């Protein structure tokens, strides 16, 4: 079995490209089943957020599974296959497992060590599990990824320090306002910095959010992702009158908030404090505003020291989590390799029990005078003999799970015990059970739709 991770994220793809390859909540269930139905795909999980789209599959053929996973993404969004190939990152086996662990722990996020992705991964897995598009391998893998991420965040200080301008801006606001959750926050701009700011704000429980942008359409699109409200730049002065915190990150070459605007706004605020955090370059907020009463301004230079010192701290803490991930990856690979030999061991045991049953029935026919106690004693000793005979072959079979010649040796074992058909039956039974669950779920969805 091959584990494949196909990732389209902020490292490989622009905002425009990510927008084109983002699943809406309403289509995720349908997409999950479509992905699971691709050739060579046996299990499937799908994650789609504002910063990344991730497809995870278990496939019986590495190259075929990788091709059809990419093709699914290209076909679903009507994007050229080669373009999907260029804008995505493909990882298999150990690398795919480690990638999932890193993503879940927030080590692959824009904000190093952020925790929101952990909840998103958990929700994506639970949805796939509910839809029966996961099986033995992903049920184990995703639970392990979630466990490692939780352990990493609880046993290190990675979540405690700001590491980006937008994150530092939010951390600064938290230090100034005792109850920042009740604050009204204006986010000016609709680019990546604005989106990252909103991510950090919502992660801290802030709900009163207004996205302001020259393009109201872009403002609305971004605000909807975070359950906020949108307004146009033309209404900025009105929104400033009731705001507590402003984070500005536009690409404007002129001041978005100038001294004259702030003077007019201040006349209506009755002395209420206003925090202005300018993370744009060039600056969005007129430096002359510093002279305004009850207005507190911070820019990139003010935040840089906080970011630099805390990034080093987070990177040190991230190394601790990476060590945990290395250990968990190795443990999962050991478990996965053993899964490949399980049907062989089950077939050996099943055949041995059948031999026991047939032999005991023959013995009962030849010795009908046996008492119930004698039958019990004889049956128990026969089982003991069989278990002792199987002990070494089973141990040997388990030990070759990680052998590079595992498949050849497993074939030899099957031929030696003459259990080829039994092994096929074991694998077929497991596959049929999974397919029955899928068919039942699809029928349920069909009736609901």
C-alpha cells in the first residue's frame, strides 16, 4: 500500500491559484467520494482552507494513484493537468506521513506553530471517516497525527510567541486590551497579510471583524471566510469612529488614513483609545497621527524586534516537535509494514483452526465413548500443539514486515503453508466490507439529495 499526499499551499501557489483550487464546504462530501472512486485509490481524505488544499490517499499503485489524484484535482476545477502538477507538491510514503504530521502540528503553516490547522485536520478526518472514505490505514494515521500535534503544543512553547508581522500585531493588541475578544477590529486590505491577520484574530476568539478594501467584492469574499463583515474604503472614516483596533496592510502608495481624517474621527470618539497597527510597506498610516490624543500607533519597525526574537524561540521549539514527529513516523511505518503481513498470519491461523476442527471431528467419530471432560482436555491440547507449531512461523512472518524482499518471502510462506487462496479471501473480505460501507453511505446521500 502507498500513502500519497498532494499539497497545494502558499509555498507553491499564488493567492489567485489557491482561490481557483479551493473546495467549498458544500461540495466536500461529493468531492471525497469522487476522489475515493478514482482508479487505484483505496482511502481518501481532503482538506481545503484559505491557505492550502490537501489530498491524502492510500493507493495500491504509487504512480497510478499519484496520476489519478492529480487528475481528479485538475478535472474537478477545470485546470490543466500540467498546471496542477506544477503548482502542487507530491509526497509518498515516509515523506507523505511526515508531511501530514508537520501540517497538523502547524510546522508547515504561514504562522509557525499555529493551532487552527490542527482543528481543521481533525474535522477533515472525522468527515472522511463519517463518509467511510477512510479505512484501517488512515484511521490509524490521522489519529496519530492529531495526537502528536496536541502533544507538541502541550509539551513545548511553540504557540506562545509571535512570528509574523500580522501575528505580532494581534499579540500586541492582546497585550494592550485586557478583554480583546470584545474589541471591534478593522482589517484594511484583502491580501495575504490581511488574511493572515484575520486568521490570528479569529484564533484568539475575536468575532467583531470588519474587512475594508477598495474592492468591496474582495472584501466580501475574504470576510465571509471568517464570518466577518465587509465595507468599502469609502466608508473607512465612518468605521473608524467605533473601532478599537485597526490593522492595515494594503499595497497603496498613499496614506489610507491621514492626519486630517484622524482629527475628524477623534472628535466623535469621546476619548476612547484607538490602536493603529500599520504592517504595510510603504506605510498606510500617516506618522503625523502620533500626535493625536488617545491614538496609539505601531509600525513594522515597532513589531520587528518582537517577531525576530520570537521566531528564533519558535524555531527552537519546532525542533522539539520535529523530533517527536520523527519518532511517530518511524512507529507508524513499522505498524504499516506489519499490516501487509496480517492477512498471511490470519490465513495461517484460520487454516490451523480448520485442521484442528476437522481432526477433532474425526477423533470423535473414532472414539465416541469419550466423556465431555475428555473431549475438552483433548481439544485444548490439540490447540496447544497447533499454537506452538505456529509460534515460530508467525514470529518470522512479523519480522519480515520491514524486509526489502518482504513480498517474495510472503509468497514463499503462502506456498509453504498452501494458503494462497485463504490470503486472497482475507484481503477480499476486508475490501468488500469497506465497499459495502461506501455503497451504503452513497445511497444515504442519494436519498438526502
